[in-house]
C-alpha cells in the first residue's frame, strides 16, 4: 500500500469516526432512554409481582386467622372483618361466611351472603355459579318450581362449571315430583357423563337403584 493510499484510508476512517460521534451526540439520548425504560419497566414489573404476592399472602393469613375462631358465629364475624385488596376476594369471603352461617344455623344470613355473590358482576364467574347453585339448593323447597328449574337448567348447561351437581339437583327434583322414569334417565346420564367425580357417580347409581332402575352396565 502506497503512502497516498494509507493517508486516504486514515482520512476516511477519521471522517467515519467524526460522523459517528456526531450521530451519537445527536441521537445517543434515544438509546439511553430506551435502556432506562427497559430497566425501569423490569423493576416496575418485579415490584408489582412482589406487591401482588404480598397482598395475596396477607389475605390468606387473615382468612386462616379468622377460621381459627372457636365457633361458626365468631368465624363468620371474623371473615366479615378481613380487608380485601383484589377482585374476587370479597366474593370468596362471602362464600366462606355463608358456609359458617349455615353451620351456625343462620340460614337467612347464608342466603343473603350467597345472593350477594350471585349478583356481583365483578366476582369471578365460577364464584357466581357456585353461589347460585348453593342458593337454589337452600331455597329449593320454598321456590317456585319453574323458577328453580330455570336456574338449574342454566347451571346444568354444557360447559358450566358445576354442571354435574346441577344435573343431580335436577334429577332429585324430578324424583321428588314423582317423575321416576325421567329422574332415572337423568341419573343414568350423570353416571355416563365425562369428568363426573366418583362420589357423585356413586350417588347417582344408588339413586337409580332406589328408584327401581337398573344401573348402566349391569
């Protein structure tokens, strides 16, 4: 390489370096901002996760403390005082309080708690469905039959969270109404339904026998 070529290459490299420095001075803040945003976003995300975890742990600890009370009435009162900080927590507390009210023989209080969850649009759908089913079971004897049937039909729809349990209530209502053949048919369907818990399957089989039917496969 001649001295002229070497000189030209050095000048070219110097020009490139000068241009790079100018670009960095002009646009370097964008890269710095991007780094700050990435680091800050990661830190915020970790803080948010840690806060949510701490809130969930505090909520769980408060529930355990409430459930450690000596009797159902005291447990229900303690649950009512548990602070909520996230969606769904209030509905969960109401479901637990309803169970304690029932154990204490306070049916009216239990029904009020379940009705609150069933009508709470902010509660998770699975909580609302559970509250509706429990409410239908509690109010069943005193409800209008057609209204109860509509409620159970909704909860027994394909894909519903508590479909098998709702079907059991439907079959029991048919049996109570003297519609034996229809009750046996529905209890049989329960035994053949996919995903039915073994306990429920056994209860359905026993009811088929009690009603004078023949369990499937026998």
